[in-house]
C-alpha cells in the first residue's frame, strides 16, 4: 500500500495486494481536506459576542470589514426582492421553478404523520411531529452564487410547516450591499420576504442571538465556509443546527465499465467549488485509473476556474485515485470514507448502491451525476461532509420537525404497572419516583 502522484493533476493511493485495515486505520489511509473547525472557534467567538452585545451596529461594521460594503440596514427591503425577480433572466427563472417543483415533490413525501400505539389496554403513547417555530437559513455567497441552496433550505422547511423563515446571504459590493440578485429572486419565488445581507459567523450570530431587525431563531441550517461551521459549533445548544458543513466532496466508485470521460467530468464538477473540494475515484481497474488521469488534463485545461479552484483541489491532499483489488474492497473504502456525494458507475450499480451504508447521497449509474442532484433531481444537496455521513443525514423535512411523545394512561393501566415502576425506582435509589405513583393509590407491595 502506498501513495504516489501520477502525472501532474491528481495523486494515486494503491491499496491493492494486502488485506484492507479496518475502521479508523482504513479511514486514515484515505484523502481528506484539512478543516479545523475547533481552531476557527477562537476567531469567531469574539465576533459572535460582539453581535450579541451590539446587534445591527456590529453587523454593519463587519459587512464593511469583511465584504467591503457600507450598509444602512441589514434587512433587505421588500422592493429589492421584487425587483430581483422582475429582472431575473427568464431561462434562469424557468430552471429555478423546475428545481423548486421537483424538490417539493420529494420533500412533501417526507412529512411524518401522527401515530398512536396502544401499549396496554388504557395506556397509549402518541408520537406527534411538530415543526420548529422559527428557522434561519444560510445561502453562501463567496466564489459563487448559490440560489440552489436557497431552494434546498427553504423547501423542506416550508414542507415541514415552519411558520417563520428568515434567510441570510452575504452582502455584495457589486450589488450595492445587497445579496446577489439571483439569491433574492429565488427567495421571492419561494415567498420568503425576510432576507438579511449578512454572511459567515455574523449571520449565524444574528440568528442565534437576535437583533433589533431580526428576532432570534430556534434553528440554523445551510452550507457555508469554515467560519459558518465554527459559529454553528459555538451556538450548538442555544440553537439547533443541521451539520457543520465542510468543503464539498465527491467519491466515484467505478469499475472497468465506467466511461473515463464521465468520471473525469464529474470529479472536476465538484473540484470547481473550492480549492479544498475533494474529488476521489475508487476503482479496481488500473486501466480506468490511467484513462481518467489522462482525461483530466484536457478537461481541466478547458474549464473556467482551472487555476484558482480546480487544479488546487485535484492536486490537494484531499483528492486521489484509490486502487483496490475488487469492488467488495471498493465498497469497504467508500463506506470508510463516507462521502457527501457518492457516484456508483459499475456494471451492477443499483445493487451496489443498496449495500452502501455511509454516504450523504448516492447517484446510481452513468446518467445520475452529482450535478443533477445539485439542482434538479428533487433530492437535497445540503449533505454531511468530512465523513459525518456515518452518523448524520442530509437536510430534509425531518430536520425541521420535533417528535413529541404524548403519554395517556387510565387509572387501571397505571395501577397495573405501578409495582414495576416502584421496583425500578428503588433499584436506582430514587424512591421519590416510586412514591409519586404510590400516592395515587392505597398501594401495597403485591404478594408473589
């Protein structure tokens, strides 16, 4: 087993020949970006507390410092939303509307219904699903503009029944201190009229603490940079969060049947996001690995963001071609990696997809590329990164719902189980727990 660079675009890790290690030992062999959220916490903490104490004034000051814009207020005027929608390119509007339509189809089916279980005669437990009262959604705005992230955040919140929805996106000097007009137009299409020109940790702090313009929220969701992730960690406990999203990732599990042109294009598509984006190919075919490596060079050369994003991402420690002895070992590798996006391009892609345990979203076969999921598959693209797919899910309607158990017992049903409760309470040395039941009855220890 070893790592080497083949050509100048992407490195190669060879896991063939020896038995694969298990667990953390296998994860340690796989590529991953450096993304130290804990270190970033020290920098966001004073910023968040400044927003806590000075509110809108602090937000305006940080917008000038970080975004180069001088704001008079942070909330976006309603007329700016309407103007953005009026001026939106009709083709972009049609594409956004189709993305919204497909997302609603999928997310509407996710809503759970109330369910009552009869435990014993006279004793029931009902699980009722209640939406979060107010949420703050974040749409990034840095190297790119992400109206698709507006859709991916807003649609599941709306389908969950959240009554109060606010959205923040960084102020843009190019657009007079407003968020990007396509972000605003997407909000208008979705009926979101509470929008703020705030970015990074300051936006999360605004949502968590509230300001004179923005009431505090119960939950913050949405992708962002390391400062957004660090602020989410800082406020965990005060508010709910979806996940500490890191740089985007694509893993492709492929055999000799895969088209190297497709695989190379898909790796590049995610490398386009950020210099820290991860692009990983796992294959048992050295011929495919060679063909993809060869194909990457001309495709990268033809891209818009070649030098500032794609080449650094592909050449970084987070990206690699991983060679394995078989697809069985390939499955072990992708499960250990836990990719945000996992494509399976093999002869039996659907069957292999059913066996994957750890992935944010799985894309099956040559005609379901990650780019489809980014925009118009109907699935959600706010997904766990950094291996968190082994314990976390992508954003969905369930993210915005809370399950509440409603316990309803009659006198007879309680009497029937009281001796068990008393026994367990005394076993835990909590006799008052048992006394709370005995107080309801002239209770004696039952005879055996």
